[in-house]
C-alpha cells in the first residue's frame, strides 16, 4: 500500500493557524520540464497546405514551419494556454487542489520575448508558482494546435525549452530553496533530452531525504534513444508513469521478454532502487482499459470511468491530466486508491473538452 510510501508527519492540523497550514502546503509539489506556450486556432485548409501539415498529426517544427507561429497569430483568432507535458500535469494538480494557490512549483526555460510574457501570465492565471530560466538566445517554446473541423494538427517547437541549464537556474539559492520545500517531485521523460544533470540533482535530493520522486516514460523514443539517461535516473524513481505503448517500448529495450502490461509493470517495479525505505510503484494506463499498478507485493487493476464515445471530444492531454490528478492526492498523502480515483476523474474531465482545458472547479470528492 501507498501509506508505507508516504512521509509520516504528525497530524497537528487543528493546532496550526490558517497561515501556517497554508505555508505547509505551498510549493509541496515540484515539476520541471519543457514549458511551451500552446497556441490554438481554427485554421483553414490553405494554412495546412502552406505548411504541408496533415489534418491529424503531431510533429516537431522544422525550418519550413518557422513563420507558422507568427502567421497563425496574425491570421486567426488564437487562444493561449500554458502548456508542455509536465507543466500541464502541475496545472491540473493545482486545479484539483484549488486552495491554497501555488502548491505546484514549475521550473523550465523560456525566451525573453512576447510569447514568454504571455506564458508567464497564463501560468499565473493557473495559480502555479512558475520560475522560468529566461535567456535570450532562443525564443520561448510553442505548440500550435491547428484545428480544422474534428481534426487537429500539433506543431511543437521546443526552442528555449531545450536550453535549461542547471548552473544557471536550478543551482541558484532562491530556486534550490523551492526544491527543498517540496515533498513530491514530478518530471516527464521528455526532459531527459534537455538536462539529465538537473533531473539527477532533484532525484538524489528526493532519495536522500526520503521524499517521492516521480517520472514519466513519456514516449517510445525516450525509452529507445535516451535509454542510458533514463536508466541513470531509474534507481531514484519512486513512482513510474507510462501508457501501454511506452511500457511496451520500455520492455523491449530492457529485454523483459513480455508484452503483457501486468508483467511489464512487475518487472519495472523490481528494477534496482537506491532508497530502499520505499518500494517503487509503477502506474500504466491503457486508454479506455483498466489502469495497471504494480507495488511491492502485487499487481492491481483499476477500471477507468466509463464514458459514452460520443462525449469524447479530444483525448490529447488525457495522460497529462491522469498524472496531474494522481499527484494532487499523492501530495496530500492520500492512499493509492484515492490517487487513482483522482487520476481517472481528471482524465475523464479533460477528454470531454478540446485541448488540455478544464472547467472552473473540479467536482471530485
Ligand atoms: N476512450 C477512453 N475512455 C475512457 N477513458 C479514457 C479513454 N481514453 C483515455 N481515457 C482516460 O485517460 C487516461 C489516460 O489515457 P491514455 O492511456 O490513452 O493516455 P495517453 O495515451 O498517454 O494520453 P495522451 O493522449 O495524452 O498521450 C486513461 O487512464 C483514462 O482514465
Ligand atoms: C480529418 O482528417 C482525416 C485524416 O486524418 C481526413 O480523412 C478528414 O477528411 C479530415 N477532415 C477534415 C474536415 O479536414
Ligand atoms: C501512448 O502515448 C504515445 C505517445 O508516447 C502515443 O503515441 C500512443 O498513442 C499512446 N497509446 C495509447 C494506447 O493511448
Ligand atoms: C505519462 O504517463 C501517463 C499515465 O501513465 C501516460 O498516459 C502519458 O502518456 C505519459 N505522458 C507524458 C506526456 O509524459
């Protein structure tokens, strides 16, 4: 059970003043990753053709897409959101928690430009405590969602997000203090391509202080082409997230010799771990099918919330939302069942809406 995983703190809640209790919770969830400004617009076929975009796709920007981001803003009515996988999950967790604000901290790298200013504004609106490393060599990362009817073509440009530097940001005293304040850490695997040394510094801090470090496999290419980086971090991982496709890719690379999600979860759970006071748990989602969780002694499955397929608007961001919901309860030291319930709830809300957006308040008990 998860209770063994959690930090035991004396429950003196009733003795605390409101402000003390608020201070206890602020910055307790720490995320670090690739901040992207999401730019969504309904575009036309000419626009897709001009940039040779397929109506339904997910690509990284190339040279030929350079002008796309300025043009979409000029030509169409756009909506902005603070995006990027990890920042999305931290936002969702904050939304689930509601009060106090700034339970979630987020670090990442942006540019000194207009999109960076908008991103800071949007992070503030989401009530997360974002502290960006701002540099002026690369522009703020963006992800354009080019919508035509039921289709959406995503074009991501990491740009500044790729430029995060440990010694320029994470190591600074005022930033490291925020890391120290946290109890739960979450980093998506995508960041393994950006700053392994930053991830390791945070992971080691968590391990040495018996706090929870969570990682997401994020994509098959991370399991394949960033395998060495991934396996350097794995011994510090307390909670490992992934979907079934990522799990299969991971299993293949690790020569687990199985494609069975439960078996994969078991084998990933048993990989070597530095902090032996906590057993790793592995959380694998399977879309509409049950979520598989391996803890030290057993593998359990948890059915997702049922939804009529005609109510599904856009499953993009379902995985990020799942993680955000899970973390929102984990950071409140709730048992595993409750973490999964919140994860399924948040994912269910997000797939009923376009993009990774949510209503004003959650309706979750
Ligand atoms: N068709 C569906 N029906 C019900 N729930 C779903 C469906 N698709 C996704 N979900 C919810 O979202 C969660 C995560 O879904 P999934 O495993 O598809 O993540 P993912 O593929 O990583 O998502 P993303 O599209 O963000 O990459 C599921 O555990 C479930 O709670
Ligand atoms: C949506 O994309 C699919 C291919 O992915 C295509 O067949 C369909 O025509 C597109 N619909 C519109 C309205 O563009
Ligand atoms: C899992 O995530 C990957 C991206 O890493 C995506 O391509 C794939 O479709 C997802 N799998 C399922 C079963 O939802
Ligand atoms: C992270 O994990 C979730 C849940 O296991 C998965 O659905 C998702 O694809 C992963 N995504 C990212 C972007 O890290």
